[in-house]
C-alpha cells in the first residue's frame, strides 16, 4: 500500500512541476481582474479632447455595448483592469519590486444570444499595472478589440438580419463576448484574469441622428434652413459608431452613411422638393 501511495505522490509532484513552467498548480485568476468596461465619451468636434480614460475606478462604466456597422466594423472596448498583488519592495532586505503586472494580450470568445460559439481569437496588447497599495487594487484602462470584421462575417444572425437591411431599419442582433487578459509579473509569475462577459448589440444606422428635412427621402442630413443653420459644432463620440449616437452633421464628412439616402452628398432643399 505504501508503494502505491508513493507512486501517486510522485506523479502529483511531477504534474505540479510541469505546471510551474506556466505559473502554478492552481489557475490564478484573482491577482488581476476586469472591473468593467468604461463608458464611451462625447467630445466637441473631432479634436479628441476629453477622450482619455483614467485609472479612477469610480469613472462611468457601461453594462453593454452597441456597434453600428454603418460607421464601424469592429468594437474596441476600454476595459478597466485591476492588480491586487501587494507591493514587495523592501530596501532593508534589498528586495526589489516584483508585483508590477505586464499585460500581454487578451483571449476573446464570442457567442450568439443563445450561447452558440461563433469564434474565438487572441488579441495582443501592452500595458503595465502598478502593484496594489495595501488592500486597494491598482487599475489601468486597456483597449481591446472584442468584435472584429471576421466575427461579423461569421455570425449567421448578423448576415441574415443586419447586413441586408436598409440603413436605419436593421433592428439589433446581440452578440455576447467573453474576455480574459493574460500577462506576467516582474517576479516571473504568469497571471490571467477572470473571464468577463459583455454583450454587444449590432445594428445598421442606429447610432446616427438624422435631421430628416421634409420633402426629401429619409433618412437624410440636410440643415433646416427655415429655422436657420446652427453655428454650434455638434458633439460626437470619441469612437464614432460605438455606444453613443452621433449627429449626422458632426460625422457627415468622414462617413458616407451619415448622408443617409444620399451617399454622394444630400441635394439642396430646392432641388429635392420638386
């Protein structure tokens, strides 16, 4: 009996030793974690002001996303990723800091609303998260593409209900994304986050606010000259085509879909009214 237990313990030791090449015998998904996906922001014009995300864990976040394929064919999510590893540096013991975490990338898998897997992929990225301060985790905003053009082409629901539909008449198709970050500490330990679930609704034209001038086919983006054209530059999302609607006048120059029924530019009111 002792010989049997000896073989069992030896095998367990060998298995654990092999796992140490990667990190440890037990999967580590608590050292780093995904807190949430940060909320999209609005900016004045297209200068990019106000689009930076901070390390503040109290900033606004969102529980789901929207991707308008009339404006964009991939969804880039700003994740707020936390590091719970405590500081190790000690000048008295000549101990260097090893609890910094370098993020190397993320593994993303995507399903339809019924849980059927569409595809999975790995997206490389780069960021460093500082150690926690006492019991307070340290955070870093990290962008990762969680829906890409290949996913949209592979989704039967998107191809059937979104792609063939006329602009602004597609409804929504929900995809569910699952994201897991991976990286390593300065001490050489491989770490991996929890898997974070985040739904993304796909549409065609739902994030464009059209002015829809009377007398012209809708949707259109023609200023209402009777009321006078506004001199105020409309606010647009930091990433046009994600989450927040953009006024057609604010995105018309860079996105043909913002012209609506007139991809080459809307005619004048006189020419279109007859």
